[in-house]
C-alpha cells in the first residue's frame, strides 16, 4: 500500500525540516533560485490558460505543475519551509539560528529565480519591448497593480486583507508539501499535492514567491507600481502572513493533532535497518 498515515507523515515533516536546516548556503540558494523560477513558469502557464479559455479556474487547474516539479525535485520554497523547520526546532533536532538561516537564504534564492524568469519572460512575450498589446502582458500588469495599489487604496483595511489572504494561501501551500508525504508513489504524490494548490490559486490568495514574479514583471511591463508599493503593500505583509499561516494552520496544527509520543521508523529507515542486519 502506498498510503502513509498522518502519524508517519508528522515524522517525515520533522525529518525533512532537519535535513533542510543542514543544507549549505550554496545548495539553499541554488535550489531556491530554481524553485522561484519554476513557480514563475507555472504562473505564466496559468495566465495563458486563463486568457485562452477566458476561464480563470482553468489557470488554477494547471498552476500546480510548478509546485509538483519543485517538490519532486527536492527544491527549496520558503513558504513550505515555514511549516516544516519549526517542527524540527520543537523536537530539538535543529536550532533556531539554522531555521532562520534556511528561511533567509531560500527567500533570497526564490527572489532571484522569480525575478530572473520575469526578465526572460518579458523578453520572450514582448519581443524585447516591441509588442505591448499581448493579453497575457495586460493580465500581468493588472495583477501587479491589484496586488499592490488595490490594497493601498483601502489603507489599514487593505493591509489586514492582504495579510489574511496570505495566511489562507500558505495554509493550502504547506498542505500541498505535507500531502506529498502521504504517498510513496510518484502518481500518488502528484495527485495529493494538486488538491490544495488548486484551492489557493483558484481563490486568488496571496503567495509571496508567486508575487516575487508577478509584481516586478508587471512593473517591467509598465504597471504603475513603485518599489515601495511592492514591498509595503504586498511583499512584506504577504511574507509575514505566509509565515503565520503555514506555521500555525499546517505545521503546528498537524503536529499537535497527530504527533505520537514515540515515533516509529520511516519506511526508508526500516529498509536501512533490515539491510544492515542482513550484512
């Protein structure tokens, strides 16, 4: 049977968080860059589907391809790490400073990857600025302005709104990372991941790494958004909301509801033990 029970999933979450906390800065950056770029690729694919079908939910159905690639390739997404590494700290398998080191360098890597893909996509879709009437370009510009100026116009209420939407977003995103651990088969992992990622993207919640692509790319394409608008009305509150949502609603919630007193060895650990005993 490929299904893995929640109690075993919690053990995997702790183990994964521990492994991630021990990665070198070089690996954190490189894996973060690749993850940020792939999420940007998935976003433009989703926008293209929405433009072609004139159905926004069509984009949501396709968007999870990026998340699937990231998880299956073992890359680093800061939003998923917001739920996993704190559990390793709680279990005293890593230190707070190692957790913060992971979050910081992965955030930087995600930013570099997302912005880099945004630049490459700008060149591709606008033919280096010669084509400005593409419908996807218009969609990215509108999204960039909505995700910043749209909240700014609401003042404090806008700040609270974007924070709550980012909490709800990373609740689902982190569930995607966790649900990938509920199966031993690649097909099962993909199916499990797909569900919560569709849920967040389809409802227009705010994801910090997706916005690392959308907003600066929209600015490059002509969106009337300043650097301060980007960070004060989206990137900072969304990152904080993603942290709170992933940590509380997924990491701690599942840990407290399913953590057992004495963890049993994972399937991989049992295999290692059996192999060692037979030598």
